[in-house]
C-alpha cells in the first residue's frame, strides 16, 4: 500500500533554474540527479532539502532520500561508445562518455524494513552523432558507397549504434539480475 514518489533531474543543461519550486509541489520521497558532480555538500547544507536526511553522491550522480540509503554501487558500461569527435572519451560538455559510469544502484530501506533497488541512470548523449547526421549525413551513412568517404561514415555510424545497443543490453542484464524489486529512473538519452 506504500507509494514511492521518485523525481529525476539532469542538472547539466538546467540554465540555472532551481529545482526547489517543483520539488515543493511534487514532494517526492527520493530525488535523483544526474550531471551534478561535487554538489552533494550543497544539498546537505541547503535549508530547502532538510526533509531529506539521506544524501549520497557518486561521480555525477546524487540521490536525495527520505529513507536510508543502505548500499550503493556503480554500474559501468561494458564498452566505450566512441564517435569521431569523442575519440578522447569526452563529450563536448566535458563529461565522461560511455565506458565510464552509466548508472548508480542504490539500495533503500523503507520504514517497515523492506528494501528495494533504485537505479539512477545517465546514458551518454548521442548529440554529436545526431548532429553529424543532419543535412543528409544520415542518408550518406546509410548508402555507404564502397570506395568513398561515405563507406567510412557508414562504418562509424553502424559501430556507434551497435555499441549503444550493447550498452543498453548490458544495463538491462544488470537490472534483470537484481534480487530486489527495482525502480529505474534518470536520463536515458534515447532519441
């Protein structure tokens, strides 16, 4: 009979908007943040979040909870997803790309002692790949005429999306293997 209200928010492109007015209206039990590195202390000190005694941060992820977070662990990608512009492992925003942290698994304990898993997810953005596909790039990549640069584009495009699928399958397998009931929330960056 218990309802669990989870709110998720990617802070990366928030244009300095405050989450607090929305939080005050919705009154979630747990707030999951992505792209919020080095902000854990800010939330612990903020008067507007005093109703959340349990706050944990791992990498870019933060969990703000009314209930105890009894355990947490990292879910890393089984492989790095590269695109020509991301060959150094960084996106344009400077955040680590896949091959790094995809999600954080938290184990929370409800007041009646029941535990559940909560996954805070942030898959890498396909922004650069999609931008490169504008103005006919997608069609050129599909055609992939042998012996031309279009053939190379097709190989890059196919490789990128195959790696994204492998990432998603890896994550699904992690969740399916979880012995606890699970809630999955976050920024999946899935066009």
